[in-house]
C-alpha cells in the first residue's frame, strides 16, 4: 500500500536536507528522485494542488533562460514553483513541487526528451516550445525522433491548454498547423540575419517534402523566415514579433516587441539575438498566462542572467564572464556574442564528457569557433577532454604554442585569471558539468553563493 | 602535390563532425607540402572518372540518409570506377552503410547501397552507442589502435572472407557480435568510428593521405612524422574511455 502523500513529502524533504548537510552538492533533485521512486503518481497529485496550474517550457537551447525571464515577469503577482537551477527531468519537477510550499503556479523548464512524460503528469495549462537543434545524439537520438515525440505530446495536451510556438523553427512552427489558437512568435528584421545558413543548421530540408528550404532571413542556426520552393511550406503567420533589433555588444540587445495587445520597446540586459528569441518565448508565454504587456516589458527589462548562461562574477579585482556551451547551435551564439562584444585575446574553454555534457564530444567540430581565432592569442583548454578541444583549435589553424592544455578546472581557472590583467574580464566557455564545477570553485572561494541558496 | 578530395553530400551527411576529418587531412597534407582541394559532390552531380584521389562520405540522420540514398545509386558506377582505378575512399557511419550493398531500416524499408564494400546492414531495435577502441593491422605485422565513438542502430554483416578494418578491443563494432569493426577493400575503408575519427588517430589520417597520394604516385609515400603530442593525448583519453565505458557485447 502506498504511503499517504503527506508522509511521502515529509520523507523526501528530509532526504533533501540530509543530502545538503552531507555536502553532496545542492541536493536539488534528491527529494524528487526519492519521491518519484516511492510513488510516481505523487508528482501528478502535487501538481494538481497548484491553484493556478502549471506552465511548461522546452527547447534544445534557451529553456533555462526563457523560464527565468518568464519567472521575472510573473513573480510580482504570483507565487511560483520554478525549477530555476535547471533540474529539468521529472525528478527535478518533483523536487521543485516538494520545495515550493504555498506556490500558486508551477513554471517548469523541461528536458526535450522528458516533455511527454512531464506534460502527461502535470497537465499544463500552457506549453512553450522554443526550438530543436541537434544535441547530444548519444543521449537524445536523432532530431527527428525528438520532434516526433513532441508532436505526440502536443496531440495529448488538454484542449484548453495554451500552446506557444517558435514559428521560425520549421519543426516547431509546423505544430501550429494542428492547433487553432496557438501563439506563434518569431523575429522579423533581416538587418540582423546571417548572410547564409550556418554549418550546424539542422532543419534545412522541408518537413513535408524534403526539398531544401529557401531562407529570406536566417537568424540563429536554422531559425528564420523559410519557405519551400517545391511544396510551399513556409513559416506560419507570427502573432508575437521582434522587429528593429539593435545589438549592443555584451551589454544587451534592444528590440520592438509587437503583440496582439500592442507594441513596446524592450531593452534586455543580456546580449545576443538568441536572447531575443528567449524574450519572445517568455513574453508569449506570460501573455498566455495573463500578464499584461507592461508587466511583460518590465519583467524582461529587470532580467539579468540565468544560472551559468551569461553570468558575470567578480573574482577579486578581475571579472569572470561565463557562457555555457552545450551544442553547436548554442555555442555558435555564445561565440557570436563575445565576438560582437569585442573579440577576446584570451579564453578558457572547458570540455567535459559526462552524461549531462554528452559523452560524444564530436559536436565541438561542428561549432564555428573560427571567428575567435584572429584575436585569440592564448587558449586555455580545460576539462576531461581538454586535449580534444585543443585539437579543434590546432586544426583550425591556431599555433600550438598558444594553446595550454590544463584538464583540471581549478588550475585552468587560476591560469586564466593569472593571465587576465586586473580590472579585465576573463571569458570562460564551459560545458554543463564544467560550468557546475567552476561555479562551485568560485563559490567555495566566496565569490558567488551556491546555486541552491539563491532565491528562486 | 595537389590532392583532390570528392566530399560526397557534405550538406546532408555531416552529423558527426565530418568536417573535422576534412580539416585534419587538409592541415596534415599542407604540413607535408601538399595541397588538399576539397570539391563538393552533392545531389545531382556525377563522380567523374579520374577526378578524385580520395572520396569522403560522412554520416547523417535517417532522414538525410534516405534523401541521398537514391542519388548515390545514380553515382554508383562513378564511385566504383574511382575505387577500382585506385582512388582512396573513407566512409564513416551512415556513409559506410550506403557503401555496402543495402541497408534495411527498422521499419523494414530498404535503402539501396552501391556495393563498394561486400556487406549488408539491417537496423536493430537498440542503438549501439559508446566509446570504441580497435586494433588494426593495415600493414602486416604493424598493429596500431583507433579510438573513437560509435552510435548506430545498423548491424553490419561482412561477407565471408571480407577484410574488416580492425578487431574490437572495447565497444560494439559492426554488429556487436562478430568482434570486428569496419571494412577495408584495398584503399577503401568504411567504419562506424567517428569522434571525429582522424584528429585523435593521426597515424590513420596519414595512412588515408598516403593512399590518396598513391592514386597519383602509384605507391603510398612515407611521411616524416609530425609533432603529435596533443593528438596522442587525445587518443589516450579516448582509448581509456572506451576501456572503461565502451559498449559491452
């Protein structure tokens, strides 16, 4: 016989505290894993207790930032249960539900592969789908398979659930066809388009007939204004649009946000066109959840950074700018952003190959690191696969003497800081587990609070 | 000397960082005073007799692989003629499967192959994913290792007597049962190993380059060694990954 829900909750919460006390990291998913093992259905019942229901966000890239932006918009009025440290499997959602006493609305970023199960359990009132890029093929399988799972998850959604879609992604935009009333967002400003599709562009071929798309504008990877010259499949009509995009280096990006409720000028304090996409997703989702356009604008402008995604940390008299890299499309945007902000002469790039990073490191060869090369005088290659990363730069034409291979993250960080003049900022591009480890190192030195102590 | 590479379908078959393999061939050729010229051969373009010293074909997702399979059949005579006249060929993952006689996907659909390699592939229910280590003896008496990553649903069966690329030390290989991986026919090699394959296996990159030059010179040249410390370091890590966590048969 299953334990009563209250007893399960008490047990799981105690486990989380013990894990934290034992110093085993944040313990952010321990209670959820335990609860899920004891009684998978408990997640459904916990979610059902939220008076305002739940919203779910998924994407290959940008889900953590999108969720953090949406939280910034919504939390003025609504008490949220939000998995802000990126624990985005069913167990992470369960842990967040356990932790959030008195929450009214669940706001969950969800791993692409976990979306069907999470959606089936929490029965969301709104779902926001951002993009699909190739990512960790050893873990997720091929892009097509993830897209197929998303299609069936969308079919299973409650009829009253709001669906928010990125129309600029052919695979995601196609989901609007079967669902009247979907909110479709996208960018409309050819002045910030790329001259051509990037090497890592994935959905280059028509989702219906396989003919290569023609792009009137390609913005980020394969995101853009596409149409099929053979069958006519094209980007769906947009209801939430970014126009007049103005890049402001590393300081931010401004754009005109156009919605069915009116238009506003928005200035983000995080840079890059990819963050315009994240802002559009957050604005569309928050709107679907009842936020006003003024609340949306104010929230987006307050937003500073999501966990490790674009994070500035003061380390003594030097700065650290950390940009997570995890797949070709996301890493390309990180590179583009830092080059736009003034290409650095020094960088620490940390490549790990744990399950959460992807055990197959071949993706680094699909990243366009080349724009860094003209100014990069020194590279500190770090992480468990530091040598492979060093080879990526060696075969791109970088002088072997300019590359230092230091697998230890702590030593690599110290070396990077040592090479950074006082008052300057060190650029660090880590993969996921390297990012967690580096944050832990600077936290232990007292420069940043551990993530499990940060306000949600 | 100029080495002409025909890169088949780089716009469709590029999923496992195939451009890393090309970058390694280009640099290592130039360090030896040669020039690698890479020509794209995509859908609709023929493989002209005698044009290429090396043909390269990479891996793709199922969808892209199906999109090119039919086109490759139209190129079959050109590819076979190139290989028969001594051009080198390197085929990785999906490209390796298409260079066999046929590929049957999990739903029973058949993709035609072009029979450069004496093998057939049938997709299984599970994917074979993980780090892999091989031992090869491409020249009699010279055993060397190749380290990389495999991720394939296809079970590839070599015809009796066909020559595999190597013996599996750790990982799955062709079919997860035979203990062998890849296939070699003269200067043509097919394999599931990506990672990409060549950066962390510099001896094999040089072997492929030498085979391509042999198409010009009649004999593969002997190269002066390069400073491959980083490459060896990457190889060592990759090999140890395969030993500790490669797929188990």
